[in-house]
C-alpha cells in the first residue's frame, strides 16, 4: 500500500459501512468471553492506521491497548488519532515478552504477510505473547477464488477458508472457542462485482475500500444494516454463518500450555 492508501483508509475507518459493521460483528463474538469491567493488556497485531485501537479501549478497563505495525506511514496516522502505545515491528517478530497480553487481535493482517509459512510464524508469535487463559481474535479475508484487483490493491497474499484458519490456530496450540464466516449477505454482490464486472471492465479496478459515489451514499446505511443484522445473529450462543467474505476465529491459549 502507498501513503495515499493509508490516508484513504484512515479517513474511512470511522464511518464506512464495512468498518462500522464489522466492529459490531467483532463485539458480538468477543463479548461472551470478555467482561468490560476487567483490566487487560491488549495487543492489536498489525494495527494499520489505528481505527481499532480506541475501539478496543473499553475491553482494556484500566489496562492498556498497544498497537504494532511494520509501516511507518500507518503508525503516523495512529499518532494523529491520539495513540501513544505503539511499536514498529513485524507481527512475525513481536517485540514483547512471553505471556505479556490478555487479548491479541489481528484484523485482516495474516492475509498480507508475504512468504510461505509467514502466517504460521505470526500465529505462533501471538500464542507466545498471550498469557495462558488469554484470547486471540483473528479475522481474515475468505476464499482464494474471490481474488481480484481488490486484493492486488491491498497486497493480499492469500485468502482463507474457515477450516484452514482453525487448523492453523489449533496447530499453534490454541483452543478455538468460536468460528464463523461474516459479511454473508453481501457475498453474492461482492462476487458479482469482483469476479464478473471488474474483469469485464464494467466497474473500476482496485480496492473496494473506498467512499461510495455520491448518488449511492444511501447504500452505506443499508450495507451497515446487513452487518448489524449478522452481529445480532452471532450474539446467540453457538450461532454462526456458513459463508461470507471474512473468516473469523476466537481462540484461547490453554491454562496448561503444552507448547512451552
């Protein structure tokens, strides 16, 4: 991503339907495992421009939220938004001690790591820095057959099936407590846009993470409502979604860590 891409991302994170709606999905999946009244040390591994750092604060209580990212331009935007607890490093080599955090989040980061096995290395690092009994929240883009110019613009290296994500977490030692797809309702529309219209040159190439054209601004609320409805469904114990543009797992590091 170029500097201007980070500028666009920072501007959109607050209100664009995808970011706002996916935060509601995240809360629906995290809340059953986390009390808002506990003090926690939280790491956002691959924080980007920092849109989720302030949002995670209620889960930290009197603790702290730390963001780590490799890209200088991304961290500059975090600072502009008031975040101070930042580190510049790769998620594959986290500069923190073992068992340092109560919660680790990873929002669409594993998909961008270049090199075979880099995602496995990053997952192992998340496991290492998480305390026994702590939780990890991992979201990735789903389905390699959905690759398009959207992924090229975002430097997406790989899209996952939910089964693959679960397996990699379990192989690292995690106990997966919740797994689901998300952004289900809009999967057919995204498929039509990316796999047909973009390839035929009927819509603009590049990332879909951009403001909606002025005549279609009303769709922002409609698309967000679709994700809000999914979040309400996912608040039900054991509920999941069988397909979607994102694959998500909430996993726990066992109290008896067999990977030490």
